[in-house]
């Protein structure tokens, strides 16, 4: 027997890479079985892309059909991250984006993980001043940010800050618009969840900020279980947004949506990427800052903004609220007045 050829080694290497990538890729589809498997789902898009690339060398060999099968599997796996695969259990479905209605006011909500040690807080304050969102939802609000957020108090007098006892970091909701009469904002006690009912021009909506911990082996799975009673308190018309440390198609995000009766909205794309990596590669980051809504909320757009010194990008949400139907007695009185 002669020495193995280059093509022989290429086939072996390609096959080994495909199998090593296919195993965690497949495991991620069984996140409901155990949180360890759900951790693999967060990298589904990356694993699928790499597996497809690893299969390409087989197209130049007699194993072309094997390579084609793996490429097709990679394409299907990647497609489950887009919300376009209707097969039950394989993907997720986003809620719809609604066109603007000129007869309804449009509100802005800004979601941002500040980064507890952000070295350029002035960029965050400048961005808020330029965009002037109606509501600002923040995570990793550390002591460093306490004095900085005081500078926004005149513009955002309605606020709740929920500190995290150990890390001196928590979540916050700042609002230009008043809290609904007769309601009080609340925290979960651990600084990872804040809830406020805000009056948007006569129509109220619950606004919830959430910052989940890291996936398994960290306690994210059990944290969601402990927060379920708080998710169940969210009213009929609401927006929940935050750093979920979970991608949209993960079991973790599905559990949050189910517990709160919420619908996952279209992802704005990659929102997190580690420091030191070129901005040109940010598209390969993780879409872990997500928006969920329900009831009379109509989301018009969700998009990321330029970096402001955090490892997370700001997410800007534009939405409107459906007017509440008139009370039966009031509707009768109005009809009588028209006659």
C-alpha cells in the first residue's frame, strides 16, 4: 500500500470536522430535555455555518453526495434561526411588525446593557439625548452609573432602579412618561427584573426589563423558574426587553415568552460581541438582547444602534398602542349623544 494521498487526508479531515460540528448542532435541538443541551443552541448559526464549510471539500471527491447532505442539513439548521421554518420544534416564529398608522402616536423604547465598567459613559448619555426615547431600559447599572443617570433625572423623572445585591449591578427603567395612576413599579429582589406600568397618552402598558444570567452550567435555567411568578404579573398589554443571555431560538427564551404570555418579536441581529474583535466581524456575534410583546402593543421596528462603549449594542424599538375599546356604558352614551 502506498502512502495516503493529500486527497485522502482531506476527506478524513473534512469528515471529522463535520461529525464534530454535527453532534453539538444536533444536541441544541433538544434543549427542552436538559439545559446543557440548550446551551449548544446558542451557537446553532455558527455551528451550522462551519459544518457547511467543512463539507465543501467533499464536493471535489467521490463523496459529493455525502457533502451535499451535510450542506443541506447546515442550511436547514441555519434557517431555524431566522423564524422562517414552520416545522414544529425546529424553529421559532416571530410576531409581526406593523406598518405605521398616521392616526396613532409612535413611541420609542431604548434597550441597553450598559456594561458595568463602561469607560465612555458620556457616549451613552449623548445617545439618549439625541434619540430622546420615551422609555429607557438598562442592565448592569453599577455604582459607576449611579451619578451618571442622575444627570438624566430632569428628562426622565419617572424611574425605578433595582440593584443587584452582590455585584452592585442591576436593572433600571427610566421614563419621560408618568407611571399609571394607582400603580407602583416593582423589582424582583435580585436586581434582574423590573416592572412598571406607564401611561402613554391615556393608554397604559406594562414595561419590563430583564437581565438573565449565563446559560448552563450557570444557573440561567433555574433562574427563569424562580422568575416565573414575576413574568406572570405582567399585564395584558406589555413589552419585555433586555439582555436575556439567550438567543431567540433557545429553549430559555421560549420559557420566558410562555411564562409571561408574550410573543417574541423579530431579532435585531447580533447585539453582543467580545471586546477586541474588529467591528467588521460583529455580524458573527450573538443576538441575546431581545424584545417580546403582547396585547395592544404594535411593534413597528427593532434595530441596533452604533456602539457606545459596551459589549452590547443599543436596541431601539418603535411601537404604538391600540386604543382601548370604549366601555359599554360609555359607548351607549356616546351613541345617544350623536343621535
